[in-house]
């Protein structure tokens, strides 16, 4: 990026910094015709969508010029977590679609209305909502079930040969629904706490999928199944590393659309 900025500066010395930045970002928009569905699972890392991951996905899709539509299932959350205390909130119930509207700034559609024929790709952010509201993985592990609409969507996009992106814990959804798929949740050992959820890799293998070791800034592409995954907050690291890994996932998803 610095090399590009330097080259533009030398060739066009009259451009101000904001104009140079605009040229760089405009040149990156190679996939402006791609229509991408983003599936949310609530709002908040412990009982819904991981907000930083959702925002990172939306920023990268926006920068690449993709057209985005957000969806969420109209179901009750497994439970509500007080994020300040890290404990369940007693006698409180919330709806996944209504909570997802917080992230989508109100512009979110019932997942039942998502049709693979209307989109070029689908992306699932992580957060415990993927393991609690989109599936029962948080409770049942390898014996989990997947929300029927989520299962339908994964199968429909896969059958249509359209790319599927998943990050953080969300790859377990693909591992459960798509036999033999290759995914990553990062490393398979905790490494002193750097990878606190490393045990998920064993569960993925138990589901019949293939786990691939990747760093947090990387994405893994399964070219046969057109499934792209990245570890995100499965790693205890700085936010910009999470952002970079999600960016790699988004770009690989968009490349696979051919748009």
C-alpha cells in the first residue's frame, strides 16, 4: 500500500492526500457487482453475533464495493447474557432478529426470506450466537443440530456453487452440514492461552470435517466446496489482527464469486 501511495505521489504530485487515498480505495473495488448476504445471530459476543467481527465484515465488503443485505432468524435466543457480569440474566428473553437489528441499524430481514438465487455469496460472523442460536453446538458439541433455515441456506449456496464465508466459531456450522468440508478455527493447541478455544478443532474433526491450521491474520479456502474460513476471536490477540484475517476471508469469498 505504501508503494502504491508513493508511486501515485511521484506521478501526480498535485494530488492532495485525500485524493490519493480515494484513488487507492477506488482501485480496490473490483467486485462491485457481488451481492452478499450476511447472517447475524443476535447482538453481543456471549449470546449473539460478535460485533467487531460483523463490523469488520461489513467494512471490508463496503470497501470492495459489494452490495450487502443482512439476515437473522426470527427465533428466541438460547439465553441472555449480562455482558458486564458474564452471567445469564434471569427471567429475560430476547429475539435474535430484533437483537440483530441493532447491528444492522434496523435494516435486517428474516432469514426465512434468504434465497441463494438472489445472492452471490453468504457470510456468517462468529460470536457465541452461532453456537447457541444458529445451532446447539455450545451445548451439544459434535452431536449438535443446526437451525433449519441455516442448514437450508448452507446447502443451497453449496449446491449452487456459491461461496460461503465463516469466521470464529461459525465454521462449525459448515462442518456439521457439509460433509468433509475444510475449515479453520486457527490452531489445535492453546499455546499458553493464545488459542483458548483450540479444542473446537477436535470437535470439527469429530463432525467429519477437515481442520486446517491457520494464523489469525489468514483465511483458509476450500476450493472444492467454496468455503472460506478465518479464526478471528478464536485467537486472543489485538483487534487489528482480527480485522486483517477477516479481510482476507472477505476478499477470498469475493474472488470466488467471479464477479
